[in-house]
C-alpha cells in the first residue's frame, strides 16, 4: 500500500510538473508581450460577463433564454457551447469588469489540466521516465493550435483536456477495466464542449485502434475491447444528452454559415513550415507545431530500431493517414461535423498535435540511440530546408532550430549513453527542461505578438455599462447598446437589451427578422446588429440607446419614444413585404413612411430588376456617381437602406461609407437628413464595383406620423408587461381583439395562451411572435422551453441508470468473496 501511494505521488508530481511548465511558459510569454489571448474580446469576454450576471442575479433572462441579445434569443445551446468549460466559472469570483482576466485564467488552467492529463496518458502508452514524460507533454499543452486558435476560445480549449481524457478511457477499455469511469470521462468531454469532443473522440478511437494493432492479440480480445470501447463512447455521449439534443436542434434552426471554400492546395513547403516552432502565416494552414523536442522525437521514430517494426509501422501509418485527412476536403468535412468552418478549416489541428506528441513519446520511451537522433535531426533539417522559402518562417526560428537542436541532441545522447552517471543525467535533464521551456516561451511570445488590443475592457466600457444601468427601464422598454460597438456582443458586455448578437447558434428567424427590418449583419447573418432608425426602435420597444459620440467615452446616451413590448394589431391587417419601410409599417399598424420609387438622374445608368432591386454600375474615376432622386413630404427625415451596397453614399449633406457584400455583410438603414422644402431627395452612389440596392432604398419618415402611431398604440397595447427568465405575461385592455404582437423573434420553443386558454405555438407575424386573441382577451402569457431539452434529459437519465447499474455490478463482481459462516466460526474459535 505504501509503495502504491508513493507511486501515485510521484505520478502526480510528474503531471503537476508538466502542467506547471506549460502554464508558466504561457504566463511568462503573456507577461513579456503584455497581451491577452488574441480575439478574446470578440465572444469570450461578453459571454463571461453574461455568466457573471446570471450567478449574481443581475441582467435579463436565465439559462434558457437571453433577453439581452438579438431582442430575445434562446440561450441554453450558447451556454453549452461557450461557458461549459469548468474553469469559466472563475469569472463569477472576479469583478464583472475583469472579464479578460477571467478568460486568461481559464486559458491558463485549461492548458495546465490538458498538459497534466497528457503526461499521464503518455505513461499509459509506454512506461518511461516521468521527468521526460512531463517535458514531452509540454509540447502538447503549448502546441501552435493553443497559441493561435484555442487561447482566445476557452470553450475550444476544453478539447485540449478532452483528447487525453478520452485516450485514458480508451486505455481502460484496452485493459478491460473501469467501464463506468471511462463512460464518465466521455460524458465530461462532450459536456465541456461538443464541438471539440467530437474531434477528440475520433482521434482517441484511432489511437486505440493503433494500440490494438501494435501488439498481436487474440481475435476474441480485439472484439471484446472494441465492443467495450463502442459501448463506453455511446453511453458517455448519451449521458451528455441535454447538450447533444439541444445543440443539434439549435444548429438546425441556426443561421447557416457563410459558404466556406474547399481546402485547396497550399504547397508542401507551407504545410511543413507549420511544424517548425514560432512559425505564423496568414494563410489557412493547420497549427500543429509541438516544439522542437517533439519534432525531433517524431522524426526519429522511423529510425528507432528499439521500437518494434510493427509498432513503428502502425504509428507512422496513422500519422500519415491523419495528415492526408487534413488536406482532402471530404475528410476535413468529417473532422468538422460535415461543415468546414468559415473561420478556417483547421480548428481540429489540436488532435494532430496530440498524435505527434504521443508518437514522439513512443520513440523517447524506447531510449533513442545515436542513429535515431541523427536520423531525426536529418529529417528535421530536410523539413526546414523545404520550408526555407516560406516568408512565414522568421529568422528567430532558424536560431532556435540551430541552438535548441544542438542542446536537445546533446542532452538526449547524454541520457542514453551515460545512464549510470546520475550527475550527468541530472544535468542533461535540466538542459532538456530549459530548452523545452525556452522554446515554449518563445513560441507563445511570437504567437501573442499578433494580438490586437481588446476593446472589451477599460473606462469606456465601464461608462457604457453604468449609463445603461442608470437609464434601465426593463421590462417596460429596452436599453440598446447599439449601434456603438465595443464587441460584437455589446448587449451581453453592457447588460443591455439590444439586437447585436454573435453566436454560432443565432436562429435564422432572428437574423432574417432583423435583416428585414433594416438592421445590419455580418458573417452571413451569424452576427447581427441593432436597428438604428426611429420606427425600428419603436417596434422593438427601445427607449434608451447608445450612439456614437465624442471622447473620452466615444458614445452618447439617446432616448426614444416606444410602446411596450406587447402591442395589439388588427386581425385583418395585411402584411406588405415589398420594402423595409412597408414591413415596418405592417408591424406598427400605421402608415408613417414615404417610400417612393427613385428615378435615375445622372451618372452611370442603373438597371431595375423588378422587386429584386437596382444594379448600380461601378463608378468610373473622375465622375460623380449614379444619382437617384425621389419626392418626399417636406419636413420629414430621409433615410437610405443600401443593404448590400459597397461604396460611398451622399445625400442631403450626409456622406458615409457603405461596406455591404452579399451575402456576408448587410448595411443597416442610415439617416441622410431633413427633407427640404421642395420635397426633393437626391442621393449619389459611388460604387466600387457592380453592386445592388433595393427597389425602394429611400424612405422618408413623415413629420408627426410616428408620434401619432405611438399615441394610438398606447390606447390598445398592453397596460402591464412582466418578463421572467423565460416567460412573458401582459395585461391587455378588456375585450382586446386581433393579434397580440410581442417584439420578440418567433424562435422555435415558444408557447403562448390568450385569456387563460390552452398554450399553443404562436402564430408568427413577419417573424415576430403573434398571439391570436380570438373573440377577446384581457391577458396573454408565453413560455419558452428549448427544443430538444426534454428528449435530452430523458436519454441522459436512461444512460445514467445504465452507468450506475454497471458501476454497482462491477463493484460487486470484484469484491473479495466472503468465506462461509462455518469457516468464519472455525477461524474465530479459540485454539
């Protein structure tokens, strides 16, 4: 027992040492560079602010629904996707405005845990010196994927933990033990992050397959191990049923990604350059570097005669197959769940890094001799030579290869040829540790160098948060942080109730509703903005908003008149969808816009394609541009809605840049200015290329029309609105008829009732929630439940029961047999 405890203590010390080296290297590099993880402000920091609000009882909504973003959006799938890394919960212990620090700590601790687990898994693959295992694992914890991709996304960094965790479960399957524990490991990986868990599961299955093939085993044993692995994985995935079912249903209803280009040829030199430490490129290539030690060991594996030929063959073959799967579009699709990410086709690179580290350890555990070391060095030199022409390889990398390579080779040779000399061994190990840590710090320093300063913290953000809280009128009305943008998720960051939302699960209904009502979007609709015109704000009950302003804060607080969140429209109201202006009027229930068909009046002649809009030719150099004129009511305010227009818009003394690009970027409605006394609105479009604008891009808000419409709504709309975490109730004037309209996107999962009647799915009105009032009602109520949650909980409960039964039976089966009673009596009798 003492020996077992000592062995476990030494193992914990080795794993902890690996974690400390990786965390220390990353922290030192970040401190030297003075940089946070690249891109952390985009999504991670606002979502951690949302987590802080939920735990501290602030903000609007709960785990099921998010009242902050997209004017109301489902939240559970996003919670599972962005906040299930257990270390993310450190955010609730810090002040709310320390979101970047929370993300940094989450990144740091995820690196540490992933490195520690990998150090342990390497020992399960092949026994070997614990100190060398720790050094080999550092290459995994600080692989280029972590430094270039995962560091900004704490949810993806859980994949760094999942891969060794799943390989450990595979090891238990190989030795036919701990089925229940392996199932829990699979569930933990999938609950932490579904996306990376799927990739890690594929790789863990491949590693288990290689281990089965590396040693001759009876066919029955292979079948038993395979069956055990399949049932372990299947049950573990089903234990994560709520995450799986909710995510799948949310993905089905989500706005599709912008079309991603297939993986094209990048050249052998480009791919090989990614193996070298400190190499960065703007091209979409896999970030797979694992440090110089790992690279030397992997390169030397084919030359290591102490590794059996069969073992070398299967490990080298697996590496070759995985590398080929990274450059062929069909297999890249499989790695990424049949959808190549628009942000890059190599988010899966961490699994290849893990495989490289494991293959390198196979060689190191078998004590590489001089031939192995020289062969590995020659292969690394060949890789460097082929990559030499790449501009992405900095001069410092060559210095690191020369100096670090010499130190590593000398240290490895010393460890092999002077094994009996403890002092030489200690010096060699220390030299290895210094070389590994120095290379890791340099790689992290180089990767963090490209970090742009984040805008998710600082005095302006604190001022915006305070301004919205001071003016908060929720749920009587919304406080919208748009259109001023610190991050794509300002409503989460500032605790407002705006239209801005950036999420992989943003519903198509939400994206299209905001798009149809004149809000902008980017990323093909996966990143929405807020409405910016008075009618749009009224439709979404926006009473306070932040607008661009002067320093030091960069914004001003604006106020607008708006009805409550629940209004009533006549049952026989016709919906006109011919333009953004008519759609707004249909939801408002009043005519407030002049939307004349513009007439070309100079410059390159545009072509009208019916209701699909105008094709505006590119503006030749030295010319004014395409001119449109339209007639509006004098004294009104003119607006322009270019949607996909790319170029410069000028009119009524206003000039602005429109950066539209169909279908990726849609431009919101933009104010031009007061309509002159003659009622003539003249707009000049200078197009960068042939582009398109709607058939009626000019809208003029009639003087006093919106005020009159809001006065009418006040007499028929809700007299009281109460909003819970995922519920809405409203009191209406007695006997109200028509349709109660909630200024909330009609996403799947809502059920509503009028006048105390039965709950049923609502009837959408141009994308908003509509509740028919029948013959008359004085109240409505709506409840949201995420689609897939019930099914997921049911499946997870069944899987949990199976796992619990298996654990109990396994415990009983391995419990020592109790001797019969007569034997016990005989043993207890005095002699």
